[in-house]
């Protein structure tokens, strides 16, 4: 059902300045359609939509989904 993804929200909290959030389109060709930048402590609530199939993050962030919490990995232990 097409409307199922429309209720999917994620919450992104920046753990450093300059976290980049990129929305990618759905359809035949995947393209970037929207970009946001967050500074440390800022939070964004994002929703998958008719146009947004994926979200790409660059930088240290905490991502909350209905499946749990995920942290981006900056390559340091």
C-alpha cells in the first residue's frame, strides 16, 4: 500500500556541527532533492513521502526510528 511509508518519521539529532541531511527521490532514477545542515544539538524530524525514498546523513548524528536508535560512525572507536 502506497500510504504505509507516509507515516514513517525519523528524528535526527546532530552530535557535531555541520551534519548534512540529504533527501533522495524515489522512482526510476534516484537523485538528491533536498539538503539540510544541522549544528550540534539541533534536531530534525523527517518523513518519508511520495518523493523521498531515502535519507543520507553525513556527520555524527543520532537517528531515532520505530526500529530503535542508530548512531552514525565517524570511523573512530
